[in-house]
C-alpha cells in the first residue's frame, strides 16, 4: 500500500489550492537556497576539519618547527 500517482496528483492539487502558485514558487526557491546553504556549510566544515588534521599531523611530525613558530608569534600583553 504505497502512494500511487493518483494520490500524488490529488495531494499536489490540494497544496496548490491552499498555498497558491506564487507562494509555492517562493517556498521552492527558499527551500533550494536553504539546501544550498546547508551543503556549503557541510563543505566548509569538512575543509576546516581537513586543515586542522593536516596541521596536527605536521605538528606531530615536526615538533621543533611548531615550537619555533609559536615562539615567533607576537604575544598579547595585558596590563
């Protein structure tokens, strides 16, 4: 007992009557923008995670270089 083609058409007609064609277009574009933003956020998160992992691997492989880089950073002085 799945949803057949006839049921889908009836559901779409009811949604069209309730919301109207213009509102459905804006809902569709808003939903598309939300999905696009979600995918972009996932990709950005993956890129940050990859960069963090590469930095950790480099720090583990070359600890003396990491210590020199940390020592060369300007320190914030608090009075």
